[in-house]
């Protein structure tokens, strides 16, 4: 975490890169908002919903152990949620689904050296599946998403919004930029971990809204104002747009959903 601002960090923005970004800022906004519309609808009908908590903790543990990014973690959970929401997977195959979704997300989000191998993931769960099990399910998952897997998650928007998450007015008193930056980043990390623990955060809010609310809640956590004009200009969300979601994040009580009744079986793939 403390290498966050170093020159070899993915979040470090050199001056020439920043100037190039400024030239295409409006185009970039349009592209990322368009990607958001391509996310699949969550139907709240996963037959395996009661296993989700342990599966998310498992994927999180693997990401920490392998040093994978928040982006890999969140995308893996998103893929897993949508796949489970549309299939009936026998419990004995759920860890296979989790490993395959993580492997796919790492291929999209990490450099080649950090992508976990099938043998490495399989070893973590006692080598209970074959290589063919992994390759067959990977093809099935990719086909289910119609070969489009570059879905934006809240974490992607958070990293984009972080360029404006501190403003000059935040530096009043004895605050300094470095301390403020790390305190805010730590608070953001806590909320990013929380939003993958409850499926409704990731599936019931647009990623851009959820990301903005994460930053707003994190600002309140460390004693700053909820929102700033710079953030409003960048995100195109006002303080009023985010207040309710930010308060829900701060309470951390979880979300209730009337749609999550005992689900029907959508598609059986017990034989995968």
C-alpha cells in the first residue's frame, strides 16, 4: 500500500501522461460510462446464494496470498455472482467455479507473471479437479458472457475518481497531503472489501455510483466533507445523488432484498 504513489505504481501519473489524458478526458468518460451499460442484469435467483459468503472469502484469501489486485478480486466476484445467478451448480463444483472466475479475471487485470496457473489454484483446494474440468468450465463461463468479459466494477471507477478525491480545502489545519492520502486510501480499501461481501452492493447499484459513494463514505470516515465540486465535475454525481448510498455504507448493516426468495433452478450443469 505504501508504494501507492511510487513511480512504478499503476496509480502514478507522470506529467506527460496526465496532459495526454486531459486532452481525451471527455472521450474517456463516455467510454467508461458506455461499458457500464453492458453489465448483465442480476436476477436474484442463485440456487447457491447461501454458499456465496464462504466463496467470496476464499477468493479474497487467494488474491491476498497471490498479491492480486482489487480489480482482479472484484471482477472475479462479479463473474462468479452472475454465473451462479444463472446456473444450478452442485456444491462440490462451487470451488471450481470460484477458481475459474478468478483465473479469468486475473488474465484481464494482471500482468502475465501474476496470473495463477490451474495447478496452483487446484493445489489450494486439495487437487480435487482435473485440468480438463478447468478448461471445460472456462469455455462455458466465457460462452455464457458471450465472449465479453471486460465489465467495469466499482473498484475500476474508484481508481479513476481518485485523481480528484483530495482538494485544496481538505488541507485546512494541520493536515498534510501525504497523511491525508494514505488515510483516505485506507478507508476506501475497507469499503471496497465490504461491498463484495454483500451481493446487493455490486448488483443493485451502478458501479460508477457505488464507487462515488465509496469515496464519499471514506471522506466522512476521516473527517472530511462528503463531496467536493471537483469530484462532482469528474463523476457527474452530486452530493444528493450519493448521500443515501454513502450512509448505507457507513452503517454497514447489509442490504435487505425482497427479490431474494428461494430461487428456482435455471439451468442444471451438474455434469460439467
